[in-house]
């Protein structure tokens, strides 16, 4: 909603250039009041403003704010009608994103596939991959397993948007030990230690021992590295190198 607030603010400024006087100020004040109600999903309080502002240039943004706030409860026809009316407009694209995420939560895969457009947004990518993989009558579903695995491993994948997909992968036994290990490697290298701790209990014993040592060293690398003894294993060598670099950044003289 933050980006949309900026757009609405700019459009309000533009409308001020096209009109003047007390009527404009009253309309702008009404719009701001209506926007707050729409963003809260307060249909009853919003209704009179929708009548008063029907011809206001930013009227579609009020519709957007209300539909987004109530997206999980909206009839499909109401959202589809708005998207058709605002096709190609920023406000339409913004609601399409919110709806696709709602459809993913509902697992309405047919509509996800119908409304998804090729997009770099990781959350929407998750929606599309979920639809292709989970929808049982998709002829190409097996081909999408690699895409799902890539999303599971990637540190940047939004966990909430991909929750349905990740739960499916787990229940189908598609999250292998190699995938867990690879994700842990990426998390540790990126110093995403909270996420690493959450993943830790799911690892096999030997992988868990290595990851636990990494987390222990990362908590105080300058102390832990002084007398550390590790197996002759590339994972442990990488542990040493990564944490030595951490010490070097914090205390270059000591790292020598």
C-alpha cells in the first residue's frame, strides 16, 4: 500500500493544478477521509463518499483501496470487473497482485493461471509455480518441480507468499536432504542466522553438527576461532574462511 499512497499523493497534487477554490479543497478532504475508510474495509461508512466522489478523478483508487482491504472476502466477479475496467493501469496491476496472493491462499489455481502475467515479483512467481505444480490436471506439472525447488532454496523467497507451495513440497516428500543442506549453506553464507536456526532441526545429524558449529562460531568468531579443530571437510573449511573474513572486517589487526 506504501507505493500506492505515493501514487495517490502525486495524483492529488496533479488534480490541484486542474481546479481551484473551496470545492476542490472539500473534495480533496472527502477523498482523504474516504481513503482511510476504504483502507480499513469499512463499507458502511465508505458508502456515502462513494456516491459523492463518483466523478472524482481518483475514484478508482478508492475502489482499489476497499477491494484490497477486503480481498479475501470479495466475490470473484467484483474483482474481475475492476481488473477489466482498469486493465493496463497501475491501480489495476496493484489489485491484480493482491488478488493473485489471495487466490493462492485459497488454492484457486485456475484463476491464478488465468490472471498471472510474466512477472519478476518473487511472491507472484510463487503463485504461478504453485498453480502449475499443485493443480493436478496441469500436463506440465512435473516440469515445474525444479522451479519450486529453486524457490524453496532461495534466501530471498517470501515465506508467507510461498507457504502453500512449501507445505505441498514437504507433504509430498519433495524437500530432499540435499535441498535442506543447500539452503542452510546459503543462509549461513549470507549471515541469516535466525532463518538458519529455524531450519536447523530439519537437517540430518552430520549436516546439523556442521551448521551448529558455524552458528556457534558466528556468535563470537574472534574467540571461537582461536583453538578450533575441524574435520578435513570443505564445509568446515568454508566455515573457517567465512568467519575469518568476519573477524577481519571487525578487527583487521587481530585477523592477521
